[in-house]
């Protein structure tokens, strides 16, 4: 495993880490804590030192599962001398309604305190506003609250998770430590300006949805079916939350076709690992957080860190296919 620095946090984190949206089960299936604990154990066994979670993941069960794991119930201590694990947790999506006015001091303090209890810690390593309404990013009062909470020692660092590049650029006006953003072979816009601006300000970049909800594994077909509670079934057109979170906003059949084209032109039978390695070719990226619902997927994901760099020809191939097949559909939206 190779380790990178997560912006101004100074944390040394594995370049391939773990996103826990589907920890303990596939999306929409019943949460299985035993599988969750086994998956987290597989992560640390394979050198992963960052878990990304949110207070709402897995019907609010993901974050407490991480807390139990890291506080010794399964023999692992978060302050392991060789590989200390850092937790990124997102907050805000539990607001109902999810409106800008909800990002007030009372609610933010409630979310921070709840996550501290869930993780069984005095201070959160890094908390992110979880894709709030766009107006929140320019609201100085929100970030003043985060500054006060940080000064009180309840959080060590804070940042934002964004849907649109413009939101990230606005957030850079505040004292954030990291930005979490969708970036993959089907979503290239962040590399145009956001990455360079983050590097200038020493703001870490956490890449989520790196495989476009599984499209970039190259394993799906036109006939693949997902469960009724899986967002890949019910959110294809943004019915429940931002459309860009599901298949990176790409039409499913288009994504299946283009993924097969990428496999063929890149001459790979393991498009998933190649897609992760493509992200790691961007030096501004601090960490990539593919998800895993079972231990073997951890093993599959970390292979990307062992692959040789993509060649200039391979990078150009990806860009050419994106420009022709994907850019007209999604680039202007996020």
C-alpha cells in the first residue's frame, strides 16, 4: 500500500481506503454487523488507514459499527502504532427537510455530538458537511460555527462533500481541510480547475464514487438487475437525491456500453482496478474510497495500488472516449 498526505490534516492515509455506504451488506439489504466487522478487519489487514462514513449510512448503523471496531471490541485499537486509522464522517443529510436553514449551530452541534458517541471518541478526526444545499457553501455563519466547534476540541478538522465543482471552489474561501468529490473515468470535470486550487491551499481531495456505482467494473450488462431498495434502481433519474450520485449521472445503458469499450481499448480484464489506478494518476488526489460490502472486495480494491502507472497512450484513450461518449451528457451538470 502507498500512503499520501490528506491535505492540511497531515494524516498519512492509504491511497486506496474504504467508503462505508454499503458496509455490512449490499445497498438495500439488511445490515449484517458480523460481515461489517469482517470487512473492516480485512481493510486494516490490507493496509487501509482511512474509513469514510456518514451518520446516515446503512440506516445509521455504519458509523457505530466503525466505532465498535476501532475501540477494541474486535481487538483493533484506532491508535495502532503501525497503522493508525482515521475516520472521515459526514453530517447534515439527516435534516428533514434538508434545507440550508438546517445547517445552524444547534443542529451541527447535535450531529457532531452524535457522531462522537457513535465512534466512541472525544474528537472527530475529520467531519464534512454532507452535500448541503448550494447556498450553504457561501454562508460564513456555518463555517464560523465549525470553527468554534473545532476550537473547543470536538473536531480536529472539517471540510465539505460536494456535488458540483462550483460548490468546492466556493468552499475554498473557508478554512477547510478537505473536499470530497465524485471523480472517475465518467466524471472528469474536477480535474480542470478544482484540483489545482485545492493543491494551492493544501486542501485534501477525497474521491468518492470512483467506479460510478459499479459501472466501471465492466461487469454489468443491459440485463443486470438491482434490488428494489438499491439506489441504482430507484434513483437513476434523481428521484431520491442528486442524480449524479447514481452511475455518476450517466445513462445506465450508455455506461454499460462505454465500460465495455474501455475494457477493450485499454486491454484489461480488470477494469475496476484500472479505473482506480487512473484516479491515482492525478497527484492532487489524497485518497480514493471505493466501497465494499464484504471482505473480498477490499482485496479486489487494493490491487489498484500495486498496478504500474498507466501509460500516456492509456490516459489519452480514456480522455478520448470520455470526450466523445460521456462529456456531452454530464460534464456541464456537475
